[in-house]
């Protein structure tokens, strides 16, 4: 064994899981473990799994098997870890299994099978910790779990009820990240707009000042940092309206990621989601009046059990009227343990796929129209990559990995990832914008 025990790490799933991985890796580095990029180099492999939908479960089980075949010494953590019996039935030789955001339990397993080399208090670690994202942006997780009981979701079963982090702790982490070079903070949780509900919005002290543990307070404080702040997974509670003036003021990015899921009130009730699509359209109009540059992203499920053609037509009407900027859609897929599995009226797979194709055809045209409207406008671009013959980055309306990019052709000197530049949009394709520096 090497002087510094070596650990390989596989991180699967959503940005919330990525933050969990970063915390585990930070602790591993703090304790002197060496992180290696291949199974062959590792003394031990940790697989942080996802268990949200069947495809994610299959991917996680395959990843565990791959690690076992290549290395043989594997610890499993993450959402799928809540289903230990299922993991051990498929892979009985795993060394240990822990659940989601179980950082201490993971480290206990690591210590048991690969002892720590030294005292963490005697070693240096960057103040921002170990990051799995590029240096210039980072996910900032503000809470764990969720209080909702959506019929298609098992997140509360895997991650528990809502547990918000104290606002002072979140702001301290954000400041460390920005001091370490982060230029975009991507605020994530399972239900971002519920932040502080479990704590009854209690006061916390930050910078010598009392602050409510509340999303509006958090957003306003993050807006004082020299970095973009982007909000993800914002459930459409009424108080979300209070965030829009902060966007108009330029404190946080004019960007909302709101998982609406459907527009038929009957389907929304079956999903156990808010059922007021007309009110949602009115709010969207108000948001655009207050912050004309706001970018709205959402996700939808088609083919949910019991969805009729009339329900689907209502969804199509909604997206054509709402004209959202960024949209993801999925054909309903049963999730083991979800209440929706017991609902009557399963939609045949060919019908689901037909509806998905029709939905995406309409939304694709809306997206093209939205991109075309950007031509001739100026925007601030955050550089993600400096390639040999072009710059690749994103504007205020583009979250990493899920939205489009802004591309500037040509070779440019003196520009690095994490820089902001002003550009004018000159063209577009199905997903991306093309621009020139101003």
C-alpha cells in the first residue's frame, strides 16, 4: 500500500449528490487520503449512487459492478444506499453500504477498511474544499430532504424531510467559495423555496448581523458577493414572487428553475402537486413585467397514469401560452416505491412516446424563437472554456450542463475560464448562441 492510502471515487446523479461527493472528498483529502482517477490505482473505491428512477438504479448497480470487477474493494453510499438489501442481493461482496448525505458513516466505513494516514488538523486544505466542478462555478446546497409527498417521487424516503442549513453557515461557505475563485454559485436543494420552513425562519448571526433563515434573505446576501447567484429547484410558493425584484435589481441572476411537472389540474392532483395553472400563467406575466430579462426553466412529465388526451392538450396549451425559455420533458417511468405506481389508467408506452415527441416539437419552436430574439442584444458571458479557435461560455440565462452555451469564434489571448466578458449576439442554432466581444 502507498504511503498515502489511495481512493477512487464515482459520483452519480444530480447536483445535490455532487455536493455530497464534494463533502466526502474534502474530508478524505483533509485526512490525508490520496484521490486517484482509475480503479487500478485505488486501494479502495467509493461509489456515490442515485436511486431516483429505475434507469438511475440500473446505472448505479452497473457502476458498483464495474468497480468490483476492476478493483474488488468497494464502499457504496448515496440514495440507493437506503436500499441495502437490493444492493447486496446483486453485489454481496461490497464492503459497506451507507445512505444519502451520511458523511460520518462513510468516513467510519473508510477508516474501517482503509485507516487514515494522519491527523487532519495537521494538514493544509484549500478553504473552499475539494470541488468536482470547474474552479469558477460551484453548487451551494442549502438544505437536505423534502416535506412534499409527490406521488411519483421517493426522495423523502431516501433523504428524509426538509433540514435547512443555518443561513450563517451557508453564507460562510459561499464566501469561501468566492474567495477560492468561484464566479457562479448554483443554489440547490430538493425544494429551494422551502428553505428555512423547518427552522421557522429563525434568526442566525452572520457578519455580526441577525438574519432570518429564509430564501429571500439568503438571496439578498448572496447578491453582495462578486459572483453570479443562480437559483435551482424553486417550488412555486407565493413568496417566490418576492425574489423577482432582487433579479430586477441585479442582485441575483434573472433565472428561475421551477419544476411545474404538468398543467392539467386533474393530473397535478394525482401527482400531489399544486393545481392552479391559470394562476401560474398570471404570475409568469407579472414576473416578466418586473424583470423583463428573466429566464424561466421547467420540467414536465407526459404520460402520467390517468393522463387523457384532453389533459395532454391542456399541457400543450399551457406551454404555448407560457413560452418558457428552457424546458425538459420526460415520459413517465414508474419508480420503485412511489405511490403513483398504484394509480389506475397506465398510459401505453407508444402513446407516451408520441405525446413526448409532440410536446418537444412545440417547445423546440418556442426555444428557437427565444434564441432568435437574442440576436443583436448584448449580454455578459461567463467563460467556461478557452479552446484553440473559440471561447465557450454561458450567459445569465444558461445554467451549466442543462442549458445552452454562448460561443465566440476565433483565437483570443488574455482570457481564462472564470472571466466575464461583454458580447453581442450574432446568431443561433437549435440550442446555442453565437456572439462577438463588444
